[in-house]
């Protein structure tokens, strides 16, 4: 009963507080800018209190967290949600080496530790945002107080990336100028549990697709086509996590995520992190973009484990 009351309260608050983030143009206006490694990086910095960093993956941006940001801020968190280099409204570049995970981690480290002066925080990761943080753990000048894992990867098992010669050719064709808007629109819809029942679907899709049409498509393809290199790095990322004192963690996963299996990837990650069974939530009505499918449940879980930190 108590859990239901918390969730009901969150959903009421969400209806009021998230209005400013429904429109992508207004969302971008609410972002701050910093020059990091000579590149313009956009990020949300909203609220006061315990820092919580929300790291997105591909082909998304901090827009994917717009429903969580006001709720977390109202509950005593300083919410920081950056756009990776080449994604969202951060600067678009075509230097391949600077778009890959090692350099992205360097940029995010400088933003968070040097520019924003964070020394410890709660970390939320999704998709490729996980490897960016796993890479960042090689730096020893910050600590994670808590880790919230949303559909990301740390192992090969259960990571159904589907990259091969045919899919690479298909994506290169589908992302040409005449086809890319339709391709990305359908790709985002395929990551939602029931897109046809999603409120404000056209606004939602605009926030994801617009950056891709403005240059983030190149970043998406660069990262996606680097799967082999990233796979080779996974053992090192596992070691990075193992070398740190055990970070308390919560795992929230979409049961119907076709890219990242809850049966394989989630189980491997939970064992590696030592996540307690009571801190693992599988969303029965969730696919890959669970921040769209179940924002209230995700915030409720974060408050349950991190409110007192």
C-alpha cells in the first residue's frame, strides 16, 4: 500500500512538473553549455542536494531522462544529465576516435569532475552509457555512492547487437538523407513497449529524431559499428568495476528488451555487481527505452535506495 501511494504521488507530481520538458526545443533551452576538451557539451543541471548523474546511450540523448529529471530534483537531488559528444545538442563532430567510448569517457570525466567539481555521486546508466562509465572508472579521483543500471551491457552474453556485414549495409542505406527520418522514427518506436498507447508520441519522437537529423546519426553509426572493439574491452571494464570497493546497486530492466536480454545480460551483471535480489526489478511492460515505458517506477526505485544517501 505504501509503495502504491508513493507511486501515485510521483505520477501526480510528474503531470505538473514535467511540462517544461515535453517540447524538445524548450528542453534544449533549459540545458547548460561547457567547453570540454575544446568541444561544446550540453547538459542539464537541475535541483540541489545529492548529485545524481544520468548517462544516456545511443541513439538517444539526455532527452530520454526528461521525465525523471523534475521528479528527482523535487526529491532532493541535484540532477545532472549530459549529452555525449556528438549526441543530443552537444557539438557534432566527425572525428571517429573522439566519438568512441575511451574519448567519450575522458570528456565526461572532465565535465563531471573538473568542470562541475563532483567527487562522488549516484550514477544511472543506460545502453552505451554503461561502457562510458565503466571506462571512467579507471580514473581514481571520484567515487560512485550508488549505481542504477538500466538495460546496459558489461558482458557479451545477452547483448544482441546484431551487427554484421548485412546489417551494416542496411543501416548505411537506411540513414541516407531521403530515408533517415523514417528509419530513426521507426527505430525509436520499436524500443517502446506500446508506442501507439504512448502519450505525446509525436513530441517524444521529435526529441529523439531531431538530433539524429542534425548530425548525431554519424555518432550513432560510429559507436554502433565499433561493437567489435567494444566487445574486446569488456573484460577490462569488468576489471575496472572489480577493482573498486563494491558499489551498492539497483538493476531495472525491460523484460521485452530485444537488444539486451534480461535472462542473460542482467543475470551476469547482477552477479558481477553483487546486486541484492530485492534490488532487481524486471519491468513486465518494458522494452529498451524503459524511461519512457515506466518513469514513475524507475524514480520510485531510485528514491527507495538512494533517498538517504
